[in-house]
């Protein structure tokens, strides 16, 4: 009996020594902006490649000091790739599109931005301010990979989407006053 109790206690102790999000399918991050914070749950169980890619950029500090460079009211806010002077940050290799994961581009979800090439997403992401089912995967039409959802801070997203915008070179819908991503950090579960 004592051996069994020791074994159970050992398992419990070992399980507590893992990092904050190991073993949990859906880690959380906080997007800290100059407009307020946005807490996001990531869907690692549905979009494993995309979440691993996003977290690698988070952990490297890539997003720190970038901006939400494209905001369209009643549609979405996009960021993660440009600095306040509209110079583009260097990124890693593109990832495979996971838009067939049965997640939908509904209000409050995060999805990967990409070019016309479905497998071209790198670091840029957007937050859907409204439901945008036209961005979902459909037979013969690759979609935009949803990989998370806002759990706190949609009021911040709505405020950001109402920002006055301007054109800067070839870029349209750029906020007149920069919406700065101060940092994105993993949310501790402890």
C-alpha cells in the first residue's frame, strides 16, 4: 500500500513539473497593445502547425514593437508584420494552410494572414471583428486558418477597428496613429 501511495505521489509531482502549457492543448497568450490587452486561447488541438509557428514568433519576441497595420471596421484588424515606420519585419519560412480544421472565421477568432498562395502564411495574423464565413475553407477554395479566439479584450479590438485610417505607400487602411503591439506573452496558468 505504501509503495502504491508513493507511486501515485510521484506521478502527481512529475505532472506538476511540466511547463505552464505542456500537455494542455490550448495555451493562452496576452497581446499587450497601446490600446489595451487582448487575451487569446490558441487551438493547438485543431491547428497544431499554425499554433507552433505563432508561439515560435511569440517566444522569439518577433511581435514586440510591431503594429496592427491594417484595420477595417466591421471586418478585421491585422498585425504582426510591420514596424511603426511601415518597414516589414523579416520572417521565417511559410507554413502549410490548416483551414480545413473545421474552425470558422467568426467574431473574435484569430486567423493567419496570407497571400493568394494558401501555404504562404508566416507571422501576420488578424482578429475577426465580425463573422466572416467567406474566409473559411470550402471545396475548391482554400480558406484562412483559424487558430485561436479572444477570451478577453474584444472591446479593445472593437476600439482598434474604429481607428481613423490612411494610405501609406501601397498600404491601405493603416491607422493614422500607430496601434502598437508592445509584446505578446504566454499567459501563465500558475
